[in-house]
C-alpha cells in the first residue's frame, strides 16, 4: 500500500467529528515548525495564536507535533471546540500502570529507540476576514540524524466546517494530497536536547526527561509535558514506555479515568494530570493493546480571550501504522 493510500485510510478512520465513533475534531498548535521555516503565511493584520505545549517542546527547533495556526482578532473567543473523550469504568493509577506493564511484556514492540516519528492531529483555523472556522487534519513524519540533519513532512487532509461535521454522522475526512511542509534539514538544523540513543533504565529516562525540561522534583504534569516532547522526537521501546508510566505514578497527583476509544478508534485508558496553576489539564492515553503511551489531549480549565473553560485545544497521537488505522 502506498504512503498516500495509508494516509487516506488514516484520515478517514480518524475523522475527528463527533460521529458514532466518538471522534470529534480538536485543535493542536505548535510553534516549533514556524521557527524552522521562519515564515509567516498569515497576513500581518491577523493575530496568529500558537497553542503549543508549554515547556520542553517549545525549546526545540523541530518536532513532528503539528502546527495549526489559530487566526483570530484579539479578544475573540473561538466557539465549537470538540467534545472530550468519554471514559468509563473505575481504575487507579497503580492499576493502569500495572496493566500496561503486563500488556507491554506480552506484546512485542520496538526493541531499539529510533529517531523516526509519525504523528497525527487536527486543528482549527479561524479566518478573520471571512469569519469562518475550518477543521484541518494533518499527518506528519519526522526522520532525523545525530548530526541534526533530517526531513520533516506534513500532509494536509481536506478541511471541513466543524458545524457540518457535528450535524452529520456521515462526515468524512479524506486526503487533500497537499504537502504542507516538506522540509529537508541540513546538519545542525534540527536542534534537540538529546541526540544519543537513550538507555532503558529508570535513571536513563529521568536524565532524558530532565533534558527536555522536567524539573528535579516533578509533578505528574511536569513528567507528562517532558514525555510529550520526547515522543514527538523519538519512538521509544516498550521498556522505556514502562519507565515513563512509572515516573508518572511516582510523581503523584495523576487521576486515572478508565477506558475509552481514542480518535483513531484505539482502545485506551486515560490518566489526567493538572498544571500547577490549574489553567489546563492533559489526559495521557495508554493503549490497551500494546501498553504504550499513544496520545495526549489538552483541555483548558480557565477561560481566556480565545477559549472557554472546558475547551479541548490539542490532540496529538503517536504509534501510527497500518494496523492502527485499519
């Protein structure tokens, strides 16, 4: 199957509209690609709001997390944000981590870390001039080398009206064939805090996460922020995923949410971590089939000029392959 055919299937199956598959659209933004491209495609009269993860990822010059510009006038709130994932069942964080460990041991995964990541996400684009909002699905692939060279490709799906997607259970997303970014990076262009192949011990994971911004005495939110940055650049082994989950548990303060289906139709359990200022929460998704961390969803808890409290503003997914989307 060709790459375009795989993408087509992925975008159709991952339709983020709130259909019976529980797949509403979401917003994901990242400053990083713009820092590489050093370009501003939006007219200067528009305000571009980058809704990227705060912390380690914004310090990196490139990542596979996707760029979604939210174009809106100052003070204008964006309506029509996606519905949150619906979790069911009672579970503790310790049970979630133990279950994931059992699954990781029983399901062979990557045996060595690699500098290749495929990620999918969706974003809202609000046009000030026409006062219209569209949902833009995108898929990215990042391959990089220790010398900072590599290639990042982002392919767009066909944009659609979020209100139409909400109203129609038949709403479908297909590939536009448009390559949004095909960036070849020369040695030194990809600036990352961790270039060497990471080890698999507890201390190895702590060192890597600290390089990506995790403080010495982290909260679960700090751990989640750092591991999100790592997974945007590295595909890690099952053992490393287990250590990441143990670090989340050890930090304390996380809340297990039960079971749901993510926006690619995968069975997952969720763990919510709250930012220290109470402004946002992140839900870390763990595959029930593999035990690996496969996604993170962010929710605004305190309203601001752009989003109301409770708005889902980002969704990032990893571990994408034909089996995942088929």
